[in-house]
C-alpha cells in the first residue's frame, strides 16, 4: 500500500501489473518460467495459474512493471521473480469492465 498511486485506467502504462493482468515471470529463486493471471479471491485457481491478489505472490506483483525484480517473504524464505512481460492488461486492451 505504501507504493499505491491512484490513476485513471487510461493513464496506466501497459507494462504495469494490474488486476486481471496476465504476466510472464522468471522464478529467480527456484528457476523456471511461467505465467500468472492476477485475480480476485473467488476466481483464484492455482492449477489454471490464477493467483489471488491478497495472496503473498499476488500482493507482491501488483503494481510492478516489466523488467522489475520482485521479492517477498514466504515461510520457506525469500522469493524472487523477474517480470518478463505483461501478456494482457485490461486497461491497455480498453477493458475497463473487468
């Protein structure tokens, strides 16, 4: 919340992770690449790579942009992910209804 900024949807850069964004990540801690879609809790489904925004990973990713490395604490230690691409962002696609 300390990094939060209010912006009109049309003014959000296309490389910023917002709700319902689909992102391509590299796991710098465990290795590997994967995609996630940031969603509301009722839509979360790990087997479909849908991550809830209040989950530690969802909270950590929200608001960051392509090229950033994100770190957050989990019970097993520090996790690090690099944001490779935003594959879909509702605001960039003109989808303000999601």
